[in-house]
C-alpha cells in the first residue's frame, strides 16, 4: 500500500524511531532528575541513564564512553571542535585546512576563526565531490593545527577518503576533525580505524530526537583537548557546561543502539530502493547524477534534470513527496547550491537538481510513486520550458545572449 | 513557503503555453532572464494588424512556480488588449493578483520585462521606434 506523503529528505532530518520515543518518555515525568544532582535518587537515576546512553553512543563509533561530550547538536559540535582546538592549541599554530563543500556550521566557524586572526585554507573538491589528497598534504604548513574535512556530504552523499586524510594528518602531527553528521549511524564509522581525533554528530539524523548531539574527543594517542565554548558548571569534563538533556540523551543512545543493530539490514534494503530510483530517473533524457557514484552514502542520490528549474519541479509533487532542491529561487541572492557549484556544475545544472534522501521507513511503493511523479513533472515542465525547446532545436544555450537579471 | 491558490492553479493549469511563429511580422517575442539565475521567460504576442489588438499570446518559462504563474497570467491579460494598453501592465498588479511574497517579486518583474521586450520586438519588426523603459528596480 502506498503511504502518503512520501518523505525523502532524510539528510535534513529523520523521524524519531518509536522505540527511541518509548525509551525517552520515563525521563520526562518520572526519572526527571538533574544528572548532576549527586545527593538523591532522582539525580542518580538520571546520571545512570546518561552513562548508559554514553556507552551506547560510544559503541556505535568504536570509542570509549569517556570520549563522548554531549552537545545540543552538530552545529554546536562543529563550533566546539574547531574553535575549541583553535583556542587550545594556539601556542602550536593557527592554521586550519578545510574544504569548500563543508556544511555551513563548519564554513562559518572557519570564517569566524579568520576574523580572530587564524588562517584557513579551503581546499577545492574534484568534480566527483572528493578532495585531492596531494593538495591536502601540500596545504599543510608548520603552523597547521587542524584538518577539518567532513565524513560525508549532506547534499550529494559523497564519502571522503577519511582514512587517507587521517594518515596524512598523523604523519604531520596535525589533528583531524570530521563532521560525521551524515555518516554516523548510516555507514560503519570507527574512530580508531578511521584515525579520527574529533568528530561532531547528532541524534536527529539517525532517528533520534532533535536538540542533542555529541562531540567525540580522543583521549589517547594523542590526548586531545578542546577549550570550552560554553562556561558554567563544568559538565562534560569541563568541555561543555549546561544541564544535560537527559531524555534527549537517552533517546540518542537508543537511536545509536538501533542503528548499530540494524545498519546492515537497513542499508541492504535502502540501497536497493535508492538504486532503483536512480536508475529509473537517469533514464530521463538529459538527467545527470551529481557526485561520485561509488564513494557515496547508500541512501542518497542527487540528480540534475537539465532545462527544468528545481523549485518549479518540486512544486509539481511537493504535496505528496518531500524533497529538497539545489535551487535557491527563494533566497535573496538567487544563488544555487554552493556544493554543486564547487563540483564545477554550471548554475543551470545546479538550479535543476533534486536531492533524494531515503530512510528506514521508505517503501518500494513510495519509490515507484516518486519515479512516476518526478519523471512526469520533468516532462510536463520541459513542455513549457523555452530552454528545452531551444535545446531540441539544436541551439547551444551557451552562445545565447541572456538578458541578465 | 506556501504558494497561493492562484499560483498553484496557474502552475497546474498554465494558460497559453506554446510557441508562435516568430518569422511573422505580426508576432513579437520577448526572451528575458538567464539560466544561471534560474529564470528564463519567453513571451510572445500576435497583433491583429487591422485593429492593433493582441489576438494571441503564448509563453514558455523555465523557473519556479511563481515565474510560471506570472507569465501564464501575463498572457491572459495581454489577449484582447491593444499594444498601447499592454505596455502599461505593471508588475505590482501581477504581485497583487497572485499574492506573491516579497522573495518572488522578481518573477513579476521578469514577466513585465518580457511583455515590454515582446512589444518592442513587434515594434521593431514593423518599423516603429523601440520604446525606452526605465530599468526595473527589483532584480
């Protein structure tokens, strides 16, 4: 049976797994204590629940529970990880290397660091969305303290060569931070095998609640420290003050446990659906896959449908299908996705892109429906697209003199 | 952002999608916008040579729902008007009719520009002086 509306925006957020919600509920009304209250059972219960969740979270990424700092989410984790290293290691240097398809939480944090007098190198990515390792190594200076490269990209789903990056970082005695938001819970991430020193991730991208995340901070080989960005009661080993969000953390822990148990079966099912969707939509004339086909998350597909505009395309089915587009027709700048532009896509292709993010509850019926709706709308809009007509007449659109707005 | 019902209706049932024969002297064509900006509108008018009345109008648009609706509405308004009346169509009346939010006002500006460009193309073909317009303010 076809379940409507279809949700295919799992890179933006995921629904809470009902098992997660169930685990959280007692911590709102019964075991509501402050995990920092050391002198009564309410506090003890809360602390015990947080400790258990910390183990669940740590286990998913192969870390020690002591290496998990709970945060409000990945934006905070990105800020704490990057600014915290910049401040803590100021005596060693002030240079950071990142890349131009990072999430805004990383890019804007790096901009902040530049205003603070730090130096930041923004590596360009190759047309497949991956960084060039030689360029990375060449960018390292004596003052470099941190390499901040995402694990997987939120728009195109490409997975960076994390182990190669960490090997380069190790070789030069530079710390490696990664924004693991899109990868953790979806693909195996192991902080030791992957050589990660610091990693931000969040619950709501893996069927947990919003408003809770974690920063992994390595304690051995090397022992990493970050300067707190929020001062207060010295919670989380002094790295992140603030009363712990106990129900959120419990839910996060449960979400991690479920991801760990079900990752293999979820992935096997989702990748089949993703490939079915992708193969069908790439049969539409003048459609192109964005980002590396192989080095990619199993649930993501980003496709440009040339000669139709993304937002107009979404409007054809957004009552029934939730998707996002690389077009930014609503933004004041009218600039399309900077990620797609960084791949070298022209603005026209960037404006014409759709991002499909499948998830735990996506069904085959929903995928069949999506294929039919998207392909149908593309064809309908092309019938009313002057660009499609010109393309069909053999006019090279690059030679047309456009009245620029 | 939610679209108004009128925008949705024009998007789902666009009026006057198509192409007129641009080799005819009675047909004026305006092509405005650019693919990089995510909006391209082509608007055409066919003028009855005896009466000076626009007897047909067609459009094709690459763009968001508001751009499609703005051009669809423009073609409806153009039909039956004289060329002189058509010049007076103001983008703000399109904004009001379609209830466009501020971020979509540029779609209506584009439609107004397309009308003017089509009229000037028609005038040029028929040996008339091209009209001078002030640059649209909202871009």
